[in-house]
C-alpha cells in the first residue's frame, strides 16, 4: 500500500508522447533508437561509475575515454574537450577559471539568460553588444569593437576577460559572423567563447576554423541525448587554466568538480553520436525545410521575425491575427495551444498567440505539412466563427 499523497509519483506518464514536437528546446534532443535502448540499460543511478577508477573520462568501457579524447575533439575541431552538466555549466567553467571577480565580459544582447547568471555566479560584470531591434534583432559584429572601447574608457581599472557570442541565439535563431568576432577578440587579445547550444549536433562546426578559444554545446538540446548534459571545447592555450587539478585529489579537475555528467545522460550522448555525426552533413536540408515552413506560415499572417534569409530551424514568429482571435475565443490566450494539441502537435507554450517560437528540426515532410495545415485550419475555423 502506497502512503496517501505518494501515489501521484507512480506511473508518471508523458502525455505528449507521440505528438509532433515543434518545441525548439526538444527537437534536437530526441533520442535515437540506440540511445533509448542504452537508456534502459544504464538508467540505474550512477551506473557508469561502476567502471570508474577515479576519473570519469578515463573509462574505456563504455567508451567515454574514446569519445572525450578522440571522437569529440575531431567533431568540434577542438584541442581538448570535456563533458559538462550542460552548456550553462560550460560557460561558468570558462568564466570562473580564466577571469577574476570584478572583471568584465562582453556578451551579445541575444544571449541566453544563463550567460548572465554564470557571470553573476563568477562575480563578473556584463556589458552588452546591442542588437538591431525589431524586426530582425541582428548583431552587428563591429559593435563588439565599439563596446570594448567604451568599456575600457569607462573603467580603466577592471579587465575585460572574455567575449561571448551566442551562435545562433535561442530567441530568433540568428547567426552573427563568428569569425569576425573571433578576429576582433584576437586583435584586443581577449579570449573568445562561442555558445553553440543550438549548433553543435545540428550543423557542421569547426572551432579552429572559427577561431574561438572556447566552445560550449548542449547534448539535450542538439545532440540527441537525455539531459542535462553538455560539452566544452578548449584550445591548448587555456587547457591548464580550465582543467587545473585538485591539490587534494590529483585525478580530479577542479572546475568539473571531479566528475560532471555521468549515468544515463553520458551514455545516451555516446549512443546517439554516430547518428549525430552523420546528420550534421545534411544541415542544408534542415535550413531549406525551415525556410519553406516560414514562407507558408507567412501566407497565413504568421510573420517570421529574425534574420532573412534564415539559416536555422529555430524561428520566432509574430501574429496579430492569432492574437486578435485569442481576444474573442472562449479559450482566450490558450486557444492556440489547445487547438494544436487537439491536432497532435506540441511545442507552442501555453498562453502564447501573438509571439512564439517553433522548430522544424527532425520533422519529416508529412509532419511538416500537418503543422502548416493545422495552423491554416485553426485560423480558418476561427475566422468563420467570428
């Protein structure tokens, strides 16, 4: 007999299982069949730790060592890589290891909130590079130079320790010119970190070609892994700073708190990697699909906001038409969420009609057309009713 009140924790079902998922947070993190199978085998607690002799990334069976020291560096064009608890942890690891409290970091206005929180936790000050505002919200990379100069003039006592670019950003899916930002960072001799949480695992990426010192990614957002889990790439110049060992436990890296992600997340990351390795080669098809969807939604009065031509599956939309419908609909602001769910489509946040994000990543042609048709039917039925 289960104690009263605890029964709610038994048989927790995912009610959205099997629905067409257009949530940008989830489309790139859908597990492969191999990862789902591995998840069942390795889901017990810290199952991976059964094979650890003191250093997680030294485990050869399962092949964590081969992933961290061979496959992942080659995949990223990095000198050194590590597995982290997520992209946000990767950002904090870099900031905390190379900067001193009170230093400045320069970030793009489109940065994810975790970039700011990581900086706060590391006791750093943040200066923003502005975006262009509505409707494209693009980053002019030359503004990095302007913000650097402005910051140096206003504060001659504090150092600028890091430049950050979100590539692409998680709001609009915009790509700023990372190579140009890298060149500006090199000119000022400031290390450069690329937040590629929505890039690594979706599209080909080469850290050396871009010219960044650090790169962070997300396994659960873009590498078909259960989370939370992330990765970090580091060039040789910063290896000793970021991966400094504990004076008490010689095999433990301080910034990783000895070990980072272990158990099911790391196993699914490994199990999905062969699929991820191949799927990035087909990125152009993903971009074509996203542009097609944006064009069709535009015809329905659902306007794409962000850079054009768009180069990512994550897209931001604005629809005054849907917003006006919500004002008169019996379900109010929740009408769109409910109407899509009724059609087996999931991912638009409840209560959003005027502005929302979606992703076409991993949708096949049939699923894509079902999404477009659903929006068309929802608008037509509402217009007829009102």
